[in-house]
């Protein structure tokens, strides 16, 4: 480990450089979003779009189960050091997803009466949990 000594007047302090992440978080997110989409397909759910982006925000997966239009948020954590994955879908995140879903409906000229559902796929290590009607 590289140690950098800094002169602080009369005393010397050991200052360690910050560790840089070697892995791109976006690439990790994409990997688990693809895994989640494959899981949905195995459940008989038709994936319509992945990584939908608009001025209101972003939705990981848009799908249909034949009855509902699904807006699915995917959250991954390798461990619980920073909490469980589903806990990261905060109230603020839910509001952004709802706004983005409304924009998607408007942009695609879908009727307001179409039944929609907000789901979460939580991946902790190698364990996947599908939470239907999460919020």
C-alpha cells in the first residue's frame, strides 16, 4: 500500500490515498438488469424495453404479463453492508419512477386506463427476489 507522508507543522501524519473502484458500476448494473430481464422472460413475461430514459428519469425494464404493463426497478448488492437492495428504492426513487412511467404512457400514446404495476427485482449476491406490486 502506498503511504504518503504529509508535513503538518510539528507533527507528521499518515495519509492513505482513497481507493479507486476498478469496476464500472454501470457495467455491473447492466449485467444484473440483463439477468433480471432473462428471469422475467422465464416467468412468461414479455420484456418490451430495457433502460428506458426520458427527461423525467429512467426505468430499468418495461414489460407486460398480458394483464399489466410492468415498470420494473432492478437493484443489486453484493452484500448487506449498505443495506438490502430493495431498501434502495426510496420514496423519492418511487416518485421518479411513477413520473417516468406516466411520461412513457404519454409518449407511446397508451390509454390512461391501462392497468400498470410497479415491481422490484432485488438481487443480493446470487439470490434474486421478485417483488410484484412493490409500490
